[in-house]
């Protein structure tokens, strides 16, 4: 009889859930009821082989739920390492990294119930270890490439600077809108999906030439307090890098600059239409540390760059210190 796990699937070096809840109690190492494939009756061996063969076929066709169901039925007959490896591969393929890591590790930590299982574990130990190494810490990694002319352009997601192109970056979520932005504000974006523990690849087409807004004024920005590159934002939208010269529409602009270290700076300006180029410097931001003798004291914090004062209880400002631009501020207190 063919030994279980000789199908091509298990010669793959790479791959959710467990084989349903039934697999949980039977797949753990060291249980008294565990038995070896060699100890099964011939009929049980045939049934086990048949179920596992069907599970592998379903896996090959990416019918993962069917594969798990069949695997669970096989595991009821025998908690063979193969009935753990298949769900691990499915979890791996589905991007369920923590589940896959847990299952792979259980195979390495387990004790073989018999000679058959010992031979299987010896044969596939290398593959399991490589799978674990590939998954690593289950990070969402994305390898980003771009046109030669756009090398050094900044990568942005969810208002955070992630690096410059080309680079392999770590995302905080499995799906996000990734923006590539040049120093003059030319941008392109893509919706990207990444599986935990796997490095996906995305490539950007050449960035377009930014179109100047009608009646725009040119402002040359400096960000001495920030590291390079830094990005200038307005209302959450990236405008360009700092230092750089950008065209802004006429009117008032409240801008914030952010660097890769997370440091911030702020600037409020009034731009006149078609005015001569002006040079402006962002003010670094700092955390205002307060102590309260009277936690219920109401405070009002005003700053020339803030449209409205910050108002709250002293205890609130102590628990979450406000981030303010450098400069003169006004602090008033009111006791109820």
C-alpha cells in the first residue's frame, strides 16, 4: 500500500484553519490515544489514504474548504503529521500567517507516534523549517519598484512615510492605498494587498508631470528640524517633499510636514495669486508637558498657527499631551 503523503503536494516547499475543530484534540503530540499508521488495519489504511488523497486533490484545485473537511475525516482515523501539514499549507496560502506558523511549529515540536510518522517528519522537516523561515514574524512586506526617473520618490500610505522607491517596505495592514510621490508633488497610487509572511511585488509606471493650479504662487519650503526626505501635507493630502519649491493656490494654507522618523513641523501661510516666489521655514512641533494640581481645571491653549484654541480639562492634557508648533502660546485657566 502506498504510504500516506507521497502525493506531489507534500513535495512542495511552500503552502485556514485546522482540519475543522475535530483536528484540534487529535493533532496535539503526546496523547495516549495516538496511534501509528503502521498499527491501523488494512481497511483503515485504505480509508485514510483515500481521504487524504481526495484532500490533496481538492488542495491542488484550490478548493481549500473541501480539503480541510476531508482532512478532518482523515484525522479522525489517525492524527498523522500529514493531517496537520495540509491545513498549515492552506493557512499559508490564505495568508493566515499566525495559524500557519502555529501548525508548522507543532509538527517540529511533536513526537512521532510510530516509525511511519518518524520517517515522514524526517523527510519534511527541512521543508517545514524553510516555510517557517519564509513566514518570519508574519509581517506585511511589499517590494516596490518604479521608473528610473522616479528613483528616490517617496512612498506614502495612510498619512505615513514608508520609505523611498525602490525599497521593500512593511505595511501595517494587509490592504492599503500606496502612493508614490516625487519631490514636486507628482503622484500615482495603487491599491495593494499583501499576505502576512509573504513579500508581494508592485511596480509603478512613470509619474506624470504635475499641472500647476491657475493663479498659483510659488513657495520655497525649508524643514530644518526634520530629516530628509520629509513630506508636506494639507488636510491629509500629500503636496510634495520638503525642502522643495511648490505651487499653491491663492489663499490660506495650514501645512504640516512629516519625516520618516515621525517628527512633525507646521506652517500656516497666505499665498497671493501670481506673487513672487517666497521662502518659508516650517516650525518644529513639540509635546507640551503639563502637570496639574487641580485636574478638573479647564484650560485653553492658543497659538497663532491654530485656527481655534485647544480647550479641555487639565487632566485630559496631562493624559494626552498636545503636539504644538514652536512659538508663543497663550494658556488660560478657568475654575468651575
